[in-house]
C-alpha cells in the first residue's frame, strides 16, 4: 500500500486498532471475522518486536 493511499484512508476517518489473540480467539477467527474491513499493517513477533506485514512473508500470529 502506498503512502498516498494510506494518507487518503486516514483523511476519511480510518482508525488503527489492536487485537489480542487468545486461546478462545485465534488468528484464524480474527481473519474470518474481519477480512472485509481490515488492512494488516503490523504484528508483534514472538520476541515482542513490532514488525510490518509483508506480502512476501507468511505470518501466523499466536496467542500471547
């Protein structure tokens, strides 16, 4: 996604949200519930580092 596209979305009231995954709410469930309304930007790695999502990398976040 380009900077100009992201800036355009923010100008139209785009908001950033975080979601905590758990044993009762998994990554798969999150994707199913939000797939039409989300733009994945960042995730927290197993080492607690914030990393950008990339189309070149498969990521499957876990609870915790």
